């Protein structure tokens, strides 16, 4: 396996009542996303006991709060990793965003201050821009489609991450991405007079909005709630668990019945740290990370649906966009075409489309 010097990390009505979701679900939601969550972040574990033969410590940053309800699953991952490597590999968690946002975390990984991280689609896209093909609106809208594509094209994506100087340990789901708004958005033209939010580091949804003929408001996720308060923003794409976790739902009145895509994220480690492990421990790290991510996916999917139903009961109105499906599909198709050759290759898009269609 190539040495670390060959793999530097490269960055390429009145408002409805607030939803009351159990503390357990809220903690799950916080992990699940910034529009994602720690469902894909299997490394959030603090290992207190050091192995006698100086274990390799993986310094791992995540947005997940250390005391979250995901802790049980993550601690189990840590115990399993430590046991199966016989104490040779341990994890040191920096949780709750203590290492900054995803740009900060990636910068610290390049500088050797961190070894691994759980990041959202946007963070993955900063490293490997083509991965954003998985988030294009209208392309992959169901979990089984996304899982099939990621599985079939895993080798292709792995090669892209390796060229960027990292190893992808596991993918993770972050819930279904829907449009939330303070006004009725039933058809694409309704967005022309709205102020839709697009994450400043996400070129995909911003292009989707431009195809419609609207102007996206490009700010960070932490600026969405203030933007909703001041009416600088009146439309926000998010999963239900994210909308609740960040309290956006308290400022919104409507949500789309149909989702645009499925939010995803991933757990990554620098090539340098990965190369420091023995081949056997590398396999154990990937295997346990994958199993933990799949267990966390079940939690995210369940809690996203729970949040959806809870918001309906509390007054968020569901908007059926299906009567205008042809118009939405046309915008999605044009967005894919415009991004091909800029964000991802045409061949990669065609491969994703083919796998999404199924056998």
C-alpha cells in the first residue's frame, strides 16, 4: 500500500405548534444530521483504557454530542473494535462539533491534527466532488435505490476517495430530503418568488434552484434558523429529523409529501493513519464501521418517519407535489445535465442512473 506522502488530503395561518419529540429522538436527530447525522459516523467512541503495547489512536471528529442516545451503538462499536484488534487500535472522540465545521475538520486532517471524521454529503463533496451525484434531486429518492447504487459502485467511489488521500470507512443515511417552507410550494414555479436556502458549499441544490429560475440564499446550516426568523429564508430542504433537531420546524408551515433525495454522509480516515494499521486491523476497522453504520441507519430511518408523523399531528401541513411531477422531473433532469462535466462525469451519472433503475 502506498505511503502517506503519496496521499495528501485534497479538497476539491399562525405558525404550527412546536413538535414534541422524545428526548431520545431529539438526541438521535442531532446526530443524524446537519442535514445528516452521525448515523454514518461509527467512530464516536471514547476508549479510556490504553493497551499495554501503545495502541494506535485514531483521533476522530464528529458533530455527535458525546452524551447522545447514539452513544450506546457507538460505544459498542468501540468495544468491538478494541476487542477484535486485541487493543491494538483505539478511538479518541472529539464530539459535538468541538473541532469546528466540516471545512475546519478537513483542514485539521490535512495538517495531521485529526485522523478521521464523520461528515455529511457536503463534506464528502469537498474531498470528492463527484460523490455529489448521489444527491441530485429526483435521481435517488428511496433508501433501496441509494443502497444499491452505493453497493454496486463502491469500488469506483473508493478509488476516488483514495486519490483524495482518504479511505471511506462506511456510508450512512441521514433521512429523506424534503422541501419545508413558510408558503405553499407545490410546483417549481412557486419557488421563483421564494427565498430558498442552499448550503454555501453545496453546488447541487443551488443549481437545481437556478434551473427553476429562482435565486438561492447561500449560507451555512447554522444561519438557517436566524434566516427564517428574519424572513431572509422561507424555503429549506431538510430531513424531518434535521428540521426538528435545529428547530426549523417552529418557523415553517408546510412540508412536501414527496422527497427530493436521500441525505447521506460518510466516515473517513486519512490514508496515513489507515496505512499505519496492519492489513488485518484495516479489515477489522472497515468491517466494524460498516456494521455500526447499518445499525445506525435503522435508527435514522425510524426516527425520520417518527418526526414526519409528529409534525403532521402538530400542524405542519403536507403539500402533495405529485400533480406537478412532470414539471419537477424536468427540472431535475436539466439539473443533472448541467452538472455533468462540472461536478461529476457523464459516465458516472450514467452508471448511477443505470444502477438506480435496478435489474
